[in-house]
C-alpha cells in the first residue's frame, strides 16, 4: 500500500493510491481520540478488577497517561476543525 501525506499543511489529507480513498486528518484524529478514550477506560476497569496492588498501580498510571494522550489529541482536533474546510460549513 502506497501512502502519501501532504506535508504542505500539517492538516493535510492522506491518500491511499491503490484504493483512491481520501481520509481527512480530522476524521483520523476523531478515530484516534475514540480509541484513546476506550483504552483509558479499559485501564481503569483493569485497575478495579485486580486485587494485585502492583498491577492496580500500573493500570492507574496507564489510565493517567491515556488521559494525557486524549487531551493532546483533542487539542489537535480542535485546531484542525478550525482549519479544515469541511468543518467550516
């Protein structure tokens, strides 16, 4: 699969040459944000489900890390939504 990323603007479009599929960065960020939120929730659940204190601490730390990841992706998504034409309709 050949992938081209338009770096002229950081908010570029990814193009799959074989399938001719275009996926705007905003859509990819929304998908990544949903995944990060799901992972964070899973880590919190794993922490609650274990009696092992070391595992509990590890899962809580991972949940906190995922919260930071969520915030970073959300910030970028907010910026992209201001810049990409399809969000300004």
